[in-house]
C-alpha cells in the first residue's frame, strides 16, 4: 500500500503546520500536553476555538454552505493528526461534531439559523444528555420523562456521565415522551439551556482526581416545544444518526504523540544504571507497540481511502474504536512502567492550567498516571469494546 500523500495533500499539510506553528502558542501547547482526561478544560479551549473559528477551520466536517471549510476526508484526517501531534488542546466536539450535524439534517430553519452560527463562533458550550443510570449500552431503555404541558415539555429524571455539563450552557438530550411497544419508540430529541430552573449538575470526580463527568438532575424542568428537534418520537432515528459522527478515526496520531512521550521518558529514566530504553525487555515492548501503531495507521489510511471513494467504512469504524482505545490503554501502561515510583504522587492540582505548584513527578511523565487512569474509561464511552465486537461480528460474520 502506498502511504505517500498526494502533492495536494502535502501542500495542505504544510499549510496546517504553518498555521499551528503560528497560532498554537506555548500556553495552548502546554494545556494540550497536560490534558490527563478526554478533553482539555476551558479557558485554553476557548482561545483555541477562537483561533480555529477565525481561520474557518473550527468545523472540519461541515459543508461549506454552513460555514465548514469544504475539506476532503483526507484533509480532515491530516488536520486532526497534525493537531494531535502538535499537542493542541483537545476541544469538546458536542457542538461541532454532534449537535451541529443533527440540526443540519433534522433541525427547523429557525433552529439552524439560530444554533449553527453560535456553534461555529463558540458562543455555546454543549453537552450530551443520553446515558442514564441503567441505560448506557442499552440506550433505548432510557426513562427520563418529558410530559407535554401546553407549549412546554416538563422533564423529570436524571442523566449520568455527562461530560463537561459543568461548563455547558446547553444540552441536547433524549427523553421519553411515550411508552411504545418497542423501547426505541416514544423517544424524543430536545435542546435545553442548563440555566433552566430545576436543572442541577453534580460532579463525579474520576479516580485520577479530574472533574470531567457529572450527573444531571431534572426536577420539573420546562423546555419549550420549539426546542424539539424533529418530530415527537423521532429521537431514536436522530440518536442513531448522531452516533455516526461521535466516533473519531484519527487514533494513530494521538497514540504516536503519547508513544513519543513514553520513549522520551524511557531515555531519561534509569534501570540497572543504564537508560530504561536500553533494557532488552522494555525495548522489546516499545518495538511491539511501534509495529502495532504502524498497523493502526495503515488501517486508518485504508478507511480514509474507502471514505474518499464514497464507500461506507462498515465494521472498520468499530474496529478502529476498539483497537485505538485498547492500544491507548496499553500505551499508558508502558508509561507507568517507565515512570516507576514517580507514578505514586497524587497531584491533580499541579496539572491545572496556570498552576503554580511544583509537581513531584518529573515533567516528562506528569500526565502518565492520570492518562492511565482516565484511559480505563475509553473502552466504555462512545460504545464499549464488547459492543463494538458485537457490531463487527454481526457485520462480518452475520451473527
Ligand atoms: C468518561 C465517560 C464519559 C462519558 N460521557 C458521556 C456523555 O457526555 N454523555 C452521555 O450521554 N454518556 C456519556 N458516557 C456514558 C457512556 O456512553 C456509557 O458509559 C456507555 O454507553 C456504557 O454504558 P454503561 O456505563 O451503562 O455500561 P453498561 O451498558 O451497563 O455496560 C456494562 C458492561 O457490560 C457490557 N455490555 C453491555 N451490553 C453488552 C452487550 N450487548 N454485549 C456484550 N457486553 C455488553 C459493556 O461492554 C460493559 O463492559 C460517558 C462514560 C464515560 C465512562
């Protein structure tokens, strides 16, 4: 397989690199590097969002008519990969990659005119209210009630694992407006403001000490019927459409950046008087990881080329999700091994943007432990590995 970029794509990559060199200031790179969880926290993300918005690059997958850059699949992949390699802050994609495409397809003209420009400009910070206690993989079993009362729906119930709900001013959510004969029936897609009376966010602190996810409670929260996307009961169709956009496909670049950090740490850390990287057993693990990363990258390129020809990736997106996240976990385990006893200090404060606390852990491994802990969730969110394997077996083996 020829992995060389076309001259047009080479030029595009050079343009992206020039932009990153100029706009990705050292504070932004630092915030990206110190991200222990899935997303970087504001305010670094707000600054980075603005820079991308001004350049017209904030929503790589949006069509030009809605303010997207009109890139090809390959250009989007190159852009995502270059951002990860350069340690750009990791932006929440609930607006650009989830709610935006849903509104383009199912939103009313008024909803499109109001929300889409605000998503591009970063005026709104969205969160995703899908999961409930007891309804994750089996999402169609969700129970949060929305009862019609005049021009409003009245919401009661709870959503859980809501990433960045504490930063969000808006949520898109799935609610139950009726009990159908099948659980997929009677689900409706709503947009709401998090400042609405009766809406409460309670933090869930991860074992890495980060506040990334929350549980949200709804006590008679009134949402205008005008905030419904699509028809009442069409929520499941919309939810499935949205999930197509949720999964990323540029894992290799993010993993390469992490791998580079582990190799750097192994060159510094000592084992039996020599650099850890020279230890035969550790060196073997690094080489094995390198080979697997090359394999993942080639698979990503193959999928890119299928998408570029208008083909559906089929089971490949499940394969990339399962493989990418499982490799990410193993990579963080190598980081832990490299850092040895330096993994012990628990110092989430030292990783905060603008922190003036001198960490005990050396800089080259400051995020290894939080990344190790946070990455345990990667095989659960966005569709667990088991569920991905179910999808693959159904599509490939037919059962
Ligand atoms: C860090 C993090 C962030 C998240 N952010 C959000 C968010 O912003 N918004 C949101 O709505 N949700 C969010 N989620 C929730 C996420 O989507 C769910 O955790 C996920 O869908 C799994 O659901 P669950 O936790 O209920 O586990 P369950 O579905 O109960 O699964 C438990 C175990 O059973 C396995 N299992 C379940 N069904 C099957 C099956 N059919 N076959 C084989 N094995 C199966 C699973 O693989 C898993 O190992 C987040 C989760 C995490 C961990």
